[in-house]
């Protein structure tokens, strides 16, 4: 384990992304979808340019299809580029170890995908207006809200960032657009420390069994940080037969 973590420190320094924040506004959309959540994700995975082709395959491979079809859930959906980042990070690390890289997501055990996917799910139907305000520079006043992941083994914080409104030289604090912020909480004993944050780019999509909020993929990778996915994939073993 120590050797894995040491190697990851080197890897992260190589593949770390830019410090700039990007927000991709997907524009207006009809929030209602006449079908369950799995059907919605499938509808957005029909063409190469669609955002959820890999996601829908991973959901099924992880044995979670029934959850997305039948249970009342809120899903912070990671688009396909976030999976590519995670797999690229794993392959970089495997290459550094002198091991074969993977060519299919199925070479990572289903238990790994299920464990991490569960962190993007919370039970119940939550829209933007249901989340508390969060300000990462003033968590004592606006701290969002801690939720348990679907499998109740991890903690995430969800809140709404109230952006400032600028009008010429004047700035109205919290008067601008509102945007959901999803945060991985590494240690529940210190729930306000070391968050790994990612913004939602399109919110309040409403299938018949809950809510979908699509994550901005520019500054997010599946699993929030490279080390979590890599360590879990290696600990559970790579299946090179697939």
C-alpha cells in the first residue's frame, strides 16, 4: 500500500490538471423526462458525441441497473470524459510499474465501479432548491449539507453556490446565478476539511424516479481523485482475461 501511494504522488504531479475553473453551460432544457433514470441515461448514449455511453455500460457492469430503473434516487452523473481520465491515470501508473495497461473498463472488477458509482448517488429526490447554500470561503455560515453515499460508506457534501452579481463597478454578494457544488469529504471526522469539489453543469433533469444533475467534466475525474480509483483497482486485481 505504501509503495502504491508513493507512486501515486509522482503520477499525480504528472497528470494534475490546470488550476482554472471551467463552467460549461449546457443551456436550457426540458427538465422532465418521460421514463425512468436508466432510460434517460440510455437516451443520452446513442451517438458517439453523447455524454453517457461509457456511464451506462459501467452501471450495467456494476450490477446497478435495477437501482437506476426502480429506486427513488438523486444522481450526480459523471460524463464519459471523467471515466477516460480515471482509466488513463490507472494506465499511466501500471506503465510506471512495468505492468500491462488495460484496454477495457471491464478489466477493472465490478466491485470497484459499484463502490465509486455509489458515491454519486443519494437516496431520495433532491432538486437545486432542496440543497442548502454553500460558500467554501465561509463554511461556518454556509456549509451545504452532508449526505451519505448510496451504500452509506462514504460522505459527500452538496450545496448551492450563490455566485456574486457584478454590475459595472458594483458587486452584489450572492446575487448572481446559483450552481450546485458536489464535494467529496475524505474524512467524516473533519467534515469541513480537504474537500474535493466539482460543479454541476446541468441540473434538475427529472425522470420518473428521481433527479439527475450532470457534472462538469472539465475539472472532474471519476472517483474525485486519481489515487482512490487506482488503489481500489489494483487492490481488487486487474482481470486481463476480459
